[in-house]
């Protein structure tokens, strides 16, 4: 199983909508609101790395209100 961790800096006023949009992405395993440098942590999981890539490169990049996206891909 492949995993990716995506750290987001977001527009606070759009945070709730960003979380709701992220929940619709099939590879999203969990979403956490965080305090500190990043505002949201999203964990993605799939047997297919292309699905994770699609979720990050297309699905999340199309969500309005994300100011910065950092992705960490876990390799087994």
C-alpha cells in the first residue's frame, strides 16, 4: 500500500470548504487540522501510485483557497 502525506497552508476563510472537497477524493484516508507551520494534513492511500499522483497533482491543486501544498510520498 502506497501512502502520501500532504501538508497545506490555506486561506482560513476557505478551510472548511477545502476539507469538504478533500473528503470527496477517493484516495484520502484521513484529514487533520493542525497548528503550527501547516493548517491541514491529508493522508492519502492507494495500491496504485498513479491514483495518489492524480489526487495531489489534479484534485487538490484544483481546490480554491490552498496557498501552499507540500507532499511527502512514503516508499515501501
